[in-house]
C-alpha cells in the first residue's frame, strides 16, 4: 500500500513542478536560437534544476519510508 501512495504523491509533485516551470519559461542559461525558418531550444539550466529538485524529493521519500 505504501508504494501506491508514494507513486500518486510523486505524480502530484511532478504535475505541480511542471506547472511552476511553465510560469518561469526559459531560465537564465537556457539556450534558445531562432533562425529564419526554425527555432531550437535547449533547456539546460531548467533540466539541472528539475534534476536537483527530484533528487531531493526522492531522497526525502526514501528517508521517511524507511523509518
């Protein structure tokens, strides 16, 4: 039963984090190139921030469920 609750919790957290990042759009450090016929966007800093936040959340979940 703990696994199901943790998956639902992580899903809700991912949706909230995704909604928050749509408010910020490109963070400083993200690479964006607009050509005449195409544009390219590399969210490097956004990916790093998401990775750090998810690492912290997953480690907290593991810590609290092992108690």
